[in-house]
């Protein structure tokens, strides 16, 4: 299904985890980059010739994964392809806050490092992906930014033909639990980012979510920055790497 860029109207803004991102002034070449990546993902699905296909979108916090996923949802809604397009973020598979508060890692509550690779219920995500690939009716979870907790069984996928975009930090992480996810993805794309550029955007996102500037900066430097380094070490495991510059937003 060729993507006719003339038929795609870019929204004025997109909603990503905890902020509205204004993309009304996005340059034409960057708009084309988003459309080109969307076309590429569709072509991967078409070439595979299977009813259900999983593309993993990986990259550190601040690399633009959520903006890409949100725009792809907009594009698919406009073009109405002959299959279901859906996006799922791995934040929906965090352990609950109650679990994170009552379980420890390195002698401290897991809640203190929420977002790190070991704060996710990877087994639950794997079960959902296995059922999806088997063609079963699957209900994926979503993450509530109001409650800051997963909400079960929200995204229902009864359709037979589905292109699923799965996005998250840890999809290529080399640990026994995350290793089970790699074979459940058909193709992986890593969005590479610069650390300083990502830092500014992530701190801004935390402030929008209610943190003070000092608290947001401290959280980035003690949690997000370490995650950034760990995620970047996994880029060699991706099927392809794309610089985040093309998907940077104002």
C-alpha cells in the first residue's frame, strides 16, 4: 500500500505520555521523514506476507519514539489501510506502584528507579505478544498518566490482520527476562539520540508532569541518564538504526 503524502494531513499537535507536543511548525523535510518511516514500516509488513507483524521501536527516553507512534496512529486513521494498525508502549507493562513500593532492588524500593529494565512485568508482556502472534483475540494494557499505573485490557485486537508497533526502552535489553521479547518482534528499529539534547526534552516532560525543575533534573541525572546509557548499549542488536535528528520536534 503506497503512502500518498498528499493525503496525509499533519495534526497541529500530538499527545505523548504527559505533554502535548506542538508540531505545527515542523519543517517539510522532517514531515517527510515521518511519512517515509511510516511507509517503510508498512512495506516491511507487506513484504512479510503474514497476517500479524510486530515492529519494535527502540531508543532512549527523549529520542522521539512516542511522537513517532502517535503520528503513525494519525496517519493510519486517515489512510484506512486494509489492516489494523496499532501501537503499544511498554510502560503499560510496568509493575504496579503498589508492587514497586513493596519490593526492593539493591536495598531500596523499586519505585525509586521506576522505568528501569527491572521494573516491568516482562512475562506479562511476553504472554500478550505470544497470543497476538498466534492470532488470538488479545487485549493489551495501557499506561494511565493520571494514576501512573497500568490499566489492563484496554486495547482490544480481535482483527486477524494487524501491524503492531511496540515501542519502549528495553526491547533489546540483554537480560534473561527481556531476551524472551526479542524473538517475538519481526523487525526492530533503533532511534539513536544525543544525550544532552534528550536531557533537555525529558526534564521538560517531567516538569509538565508535575515535578519541580530541581526534582526533574535530579531524577534525570540519577535515573534517566543511567537508563540512557544502558539503552544505547543495545543499539547494535537492532535491525536498523536511525538518527533521532530526523524526528526531533520543536
